[in-house]
C-alpha cells in the first residue's frame, strides 16, 4: 500500500461529526462541507469518513470494506471470508478519479452473515467471532486489510485531504443518520491508506486529534485481551479500548469515557465522597486504560455519538445542537458553515463526555 510522509510533522488534525437523533438521513455533502472548512489543519496525508445507516438493504449483515495490495491478497482474503461468512454481495466500492489522490489499493466491500456452523464450533458470540476473523485477516494475510466491519455502516478513507477523499468515494451519493470525518496531519506514523482515520472494529469507529503519550501502556493493557495492535498509532488503541470496555465489560458509554479520562489522584482526593469512590474504583480497576496526553476524540456507533476531551482540554472541540441534530467539530466555524443558526453552541469541557444517543434504535438495530 502507498506510504507517504516518512518524517515527523507537528500535529494539527481536524475532526467533525453530525447526528440526527431521530434517524433522519443526512447527505454526505454536509459532512464534506464541514470538514473541508478546516483544510489547513491537515496536510493531505490522510482523510476519511464513517457513515451509519447507509446500507439499509443489508442492515442485518456485516459490511466488510477491504484494501488489497494485489490480486493474490484478494484471492486469499476472499477464500477466508467465504469460508467464515455467508457472503451475499462482493463488489468493488464505487470511486471516481480525483487528481490529488494517487493510485492506491484495490478497494472492495462484502456483505455477509457469520457462518453459523463455524461460529457455533468456535463457541464465540457473533460480535467476537467477527472481531476475531477481522484480526486474523489483518495479521495473517499480507496485502489485505479490513478497515471497516460493522453493520449498516461503513468507513471510507484514503491518503488525501478529506474533501478530496469524500469526492473520491462519491459520498454525496450516500445518506446516513450519523457521520464522522477526519483530516489527518500525521505525527509519529507515516501517512498511508490504512493509517487514515476513522479506525473501526465492528460498529465502533474513532476519529481523533492529538497525541497519546500513554500509547505503550494502553497497548500492553489491551493486548492482554487478544487485541493485536499492528498500526503503531494511538487511534487504533483508543478504538480497541472502547470496544473492550463497551462490549466485553458492558460499561455504559459515559462510564467508558470516564475510564479513559479519569482525573489525577490529587483531584480525586478533593472530590465529594460519592465521586471520590467512583473514580477511585475506575482508576484501580482500569489503570491500564487511562489515556494521557492532548486529545479530542469522537466515537461513532449505532447507539449514538460520543465526544470527549483530555482532562486539560489541550485540543479544541466545539459542540452544537439544532432541533434533532447535534454537531461536533474542531472549530466552531466548521459547524456554522452547515448550521448557521444553532439552538446552542458550547465548548466541550475537559474530561466531561458528551453523548448524543440515537433515539430510534429499534428501527436501525442490528
């Protein structure tokens, strides 16, 4: 796969998101317009989007988006997918030439359900079966990378500015009830197709601005539970942390956010007794999941949209509400360009999660 930017460059990055709480669809042109306003926060080495509700005809199937380096990788990966899933559709993801985006990997998508016989033999539930299959492909089939694996959702990413990536994938042809977007300014890792945001596992997708100083601690912690971190990027680790806390430990989404952004011990000591006990428990049980460093993170899912900042709010993140829609962006102007007159605008506080739940889960559920 194409790799660029082999040197370290100070970080900018841009993130944005939109959700309609009632599940009404939003055209992809809106999120492209929002993220493109923050063009100067990225440098063309990575852009991407996650969209929820875009595959209603296949809403009960996993949608696998895959990068391939060569034909042999595709043949090997397809043999694995067809063996472990009942694949209904296999096709290239529609794209169009964009001058600023160089030739990259071959990009395919597959819709399918887990093979019930194999899943029963494995003694895994469906989500764990899918997650382990994705991990197997990404770590054992050279030249194949599954970069999206949820239901009724998909990630679209490439090396390029986000507005060009949106044009490349023709996202103005897609309608979703939740969009996230990212413009990347790589820091410690090169810009390449697989390293662009969002990062995804199952229905969870992460876009992230910042740099996690606790990467090694977080990586060692999460790899105890079967995750394999191959991308050398903190965003991958954050994605796995949320998946582990939400899916394996069944934590409420706000509690999972508190695990990642728990206060320092001296601050906990000054808290009222109930909050003191709460955060002491979180830090004692999930010490390896505590994330340090400057960051703003948006988590997309079929349950809703979560936004968090680090404790000291070292990365900007603005929120707004207009009717049934909520907006997040690194800059307020990126919200106002698509929502000129919001009902409410505020800056997301450090370590105080903002969760916008989807209010019609039964209609878009797995």
